[in-house]
């Protein structure tokens, strides 16, 4: 993978070194805003993580069950509050449209089936963003936080709530 990216990364570094030193700073006033809002669009990939019990492997008529990876998308709003020069507090509620597929092969009768399980998640992440000093038009930052996900409407059999951290 890195071998494929070596040329574009080298070209980018070469171009950045020849930028004029008196280049105009883009959106200087943006750093001073106490708050701002935005929209997020993202893609996601989801699948199941299966654990087979010994009883299932020895006694069931299903021979194979495999989760298949699928792609979905996220749509959200972003609220950013500037705490000080280095830190921002961010809230980014999202609607996550996900689909999970299960492939299974039965022994009696001999059949192969793919089951599609669609879900809509409500995601409520709260994040802290740490920013470095701005060097011309570039800056390094890192984001850490927590999020609460709610499966809406919940699928039958479970409550659909989970908390994860990044």
C-alpha cells in the first residue's frame, strides 16, 4: 500500500517546499470564531462479528455462516465551540445508515442464502479537538472523545444501545 502512495506523497512534499513564503493565509478569521456549525457526510463499513459455539458446529443443519462487509453512509450536523487557542469542544450528532449481510449455507435442504439486515443508528459523539500552531495554511490536530449510539428503531431481541470511545 505504501509503495503505491510513495509517488503522490513525494510530489506533494516537493510542491509544498516550493510554495512562496509570502502566500496569503486562507480564512484567518475562522480561527478566532467562538463557535461555528457545519455538516458532515461520511461513509461507513459494517459487518457482524460471529462466535460459533461447539454445540452449533456439531448439531446444527447450517454448515457455514459468514458475515459480509457492506458500505453505508452517515449524515450529520457539527457544532464546534472554541474553548481556547488550543482546544475545541465538538458535538456531531449523526444518522448512520448501515446494512449488514449474513451468508449462510444449509445442509438440509441444500441451500445458500444471504440475509440483509438494515439498521439506522442515531450517534451522539462529543469530542475534544487539540490544535497546533498554524504554519502558513497548515495545522496538525487530533480528536478524542466518546459517543453514544442508539439503534433506531431497535431490532427485535435487543435494546440496541452501546457506548464506544475513539
